[in-house]
């Protein structure tokens, strides 16, 4: 068994020549080209896929090589999977050559296994040896994936780590991506084959639970949380690019807010100056998504109101909403967005933030995560309590700042929930969520005014006056509800304390 670590990138066919002529690949110690034909096996019901297993037989001339790969995880294009591989003599798998743990299915299931799809491509490889001794195989695959009823083109670049550390994969990818518009590819060939064999319905993905454990250090938890945020972000890319559910944009935006909140929570241990470029780029894509989300929410509110006064405005908003989505998709398909994901991956793997830190800060990074979590939750609780003093008298700007602080605390609560008694943590998270909702509705009034200006609606237009009255009613209703939600929050036990 071995651990396969590789970085996958999409490359457009028209950029092949640029890649081949790139100085980095020209320096390769060895180059070769071969035709590879692969058969992927599973049951008609995809029993192996459900176990997170990929089973393949590769044809290399007269040789046959069978491989089992676990599903693993792909973050920022980096795939890490366990792999068992051996040579066989037939075109079908020889299960006796695999260890028992590699195929955790019953013999009855094995009898149902058949070819589900195939890949047929030309692979050109370059062997790179970097100055630090790292060895990386760069492979250009050009061909197609086929099932019995459909096919799709295959055009990707794989950077596989043969020796060294994963950050070198990102280093090479960023050097190539500077000159060639490569894009992150999180889908494996197997995933694309399965999608051809049985079409998958596009869906959005919520964040899910961050699975921390008390034996983690503060730094290990940080890396885990940021990786979780990136997975959440990328899980919603297909919905935004190819689907119609507006929740896809919302979830991508939430993923970025979670990521930014984690950076803020950790700023005493992970100084802001260690990720200035990253924060600027995260802010850029957040703002692009934010424009689309603002139009989505405004459109939803308009649809709630049945009035002929708003007919023309609804049409204008629909057009601006559609244009915002065009800009979102352009941004996501850009070299800039893929570069951001690569930079995030490189930053996480090389842990650049450890450079020039004080010994005491390094000690805090290596301390148990629960110590840090308790300290930071206390700090944010005090901040929120101070900002909410005289709640009923706060102006819109102060309410906005309180909303941001509560969001950061809410994300922190969800990040660290697994470290504490679950029932108390869930109750606290629910209380914070209620506060967020009420403050969010109040914030909609300010956003709506900005959007009406962007829609170029005249200040004296009947639709503007109508909406002003509607939002004023919303504000009055929810200001009262906010006070009730705040009192309920104050009574909710702080789950990270032994006594309250």
C-alpha cells in the first residue's frame, strides 16, 4: 500500500503547446509518452463507490495493472488517497492479490462487478527534480472518458509527488499557472466516469460538522478548520457554475465568511501579515459573490410583495441579478480564482505563519485546542456583550457592527462545538443563529437602499416610497423581536464554561 499525493489541474487543449514549451518542463530529467486504456469496475448499484473505493485495470501495451484507490479528500486540487497496485495477467481484476481490508465487500457482491466506464488517453510525463531534492512527476492527459451511453473529453494536468513535501506540488503548479491559465480540478477521472454512467442531480452543500478532537493542538485545529471551509466552498462550485439554485452562491459566500472568521479568531496566533495577499483575494471573490447574493435576497423580498407598483422594478432586478451571476461565473472560471485556491493550499501545507513568531506564540500554537477555544470564546462573548449594551438605542452602523461580531462568534461556536458537551453547544448555537437572523433582516433595509440606487430608481419613484414603507414596517417588527432574542441569548448557558 502507498499514499498517493497529487494535484489535479484542468488545461485547455489550446494551451498544450505553452505547457510543453514551458522552461520548467524543458528542464525535466526525463520525458515519455504512452497510451493508457483503463477499465473501471463496480456493481450496477455502485457498491464499491458507496464504500469509497475505486477499482481499475490499466492496459499499458501488453501489461495489465490493477489498482484500488480509496476516496480520500480533495482540497484546493490536492488529492490524497491510499492505493494498492499490482500486476495481473487478465483484463479483469484478480481479487486474491489485494489485502482483505482493501475490498470490504462480500463475495456475493464481487460476483456482480463489471466494467462501468473506461478512460482512453495519451499521457505525456515529465520527471522534475527540484533544488531541495523533491521529485515530482508532471503528467498531461488528453483523451476521453466513456460509459456505455455517453462520453466526455479529458484534458488535465496531474502533478504527483514522488519524493518531498506537498508544498512543492503547489510551488510547481503556481509557476506553471503564472504563464498558463490552469484551473483547479477536484474531480477525479473516476468521479467523471461515474457521473457519465449515472447522471447526478446538482445540489448545494451546507458546511456540516467540523470534527475536532481534544488531542489536537490549536494549530492542527486551525488547519483542519480552514481545510473544511475550502471543501465547503468547492463543494458548491458546480451548483453555481451549472445549476439554478441560488443557495449555491449563498453557501459559497458562507464558506468564505467562515474562512475569514477563522482567520480573525486566530489572529493572535496566525498574524494577519502572514496572509495579506490571501485575505485580499478572499475579499475579492467574497465581494463578487456578495453582489449576487444581495440581488438574490432583494428579489426574494420583492416576490413576497404583490403590488403592480413594483412590476417594472422586479423586471429590472431580475436583469441585474442575471448579470451578477454572469460575473460570478466569469470570476470562478478565471485564473485568479484558481490561483487563490492554489495559494491557500500552499499556505496551509508550508505553515509559513510559523516564521518569526515569538516562542510564547509558538507554544500557544502547540497547546491543546480546547485551551485556545475557551479563551477565544470568552473574549468574543465579552465583545458582543459590550457592543449590545443599550441595544434598543443602537444606530444602523452600530447594529451592523454587532451583527458582524455575532457572526464571528457564531462561526467560532460551530467550529469548536465538538470539544464540548453537545446539547449545551447546540442550544447556544441556536440562540446565536436567532440573533443573526433578526439582525440580518434589519440589515436588509440598508442593502435595499443601495440596490435601489444601483437599479437607478428615481428618489421620487412610487416603487421607492412603497418599499421604504414596507421595510420600515419590517424594521419596527424585528427590532422588537431582536430585544426578545437578545434576552434569550443572555439566559443561554455558555457551553464552554463549567459553571455560568
